[in-house]
C-alpha cells in the first residue's frame, strides 16, 4: 500500500505577513512551538520562514530582528504538493531542495505539511515492522 501525504500530514500551519519583522516571527514560533511560518503577501504564500532562516540569515549575521522583514530572510519558493502525492515523492523533494518539510496545498491554499517527524514513523513501520511509534 502506498502512503500518501494526506495520510500523514500535519495540519498545524501558521502564517505571517511578509511585512512583519523577524521578532514577530520569533514570537510566533516560540509561543506556538512550531518550526516554520508560511509568509503571505497579498493573500498568497510567497515563502517560508524557519528557525534555520531566523538564526542563520538574521541573528547570526548580527541583524536586529526588529529591523528585518520576514520576506527578506524567507526561503523561496514554498515547496508544496497535493494530498494525493506519495510520500516517496516528498522524500525526493526534501533531498533535492535540501529542506526538512514540504507543504500541502489544496485549492491554492496551504493546509498542512509533511516533515521528517511525520515520515519517520512511516518508514520505521515499513522497514522494521514497528506498529506503535510516538514521535
């Protein structure tokens, strides 16, 4: 049986306006305990801000997070698939783009994501026969 993105995706997706500053992004990821925010501009997803982007493209560069817009440090474009995409295709995208999550788009809207955390239990069940895995 082929596992599809819709079978394992996480629906906890958070958005931030492209004009918001990085400090607002930091507050969002810390308070909501998430690793990424979808950057929206004119109602469309234009990028992703991850903890990696915040640390490496802003803080480690000595930039003041109050003065930097999230659109300036966001990873672009948003890599997204449909819910009926097999997870093996997601793995190919993760490797090709050197990213840790792929977003799920339905009717032009980001509705979820699949990250390494969602993939790990699937592959453990597949290759090791483990049934109950809590990540």
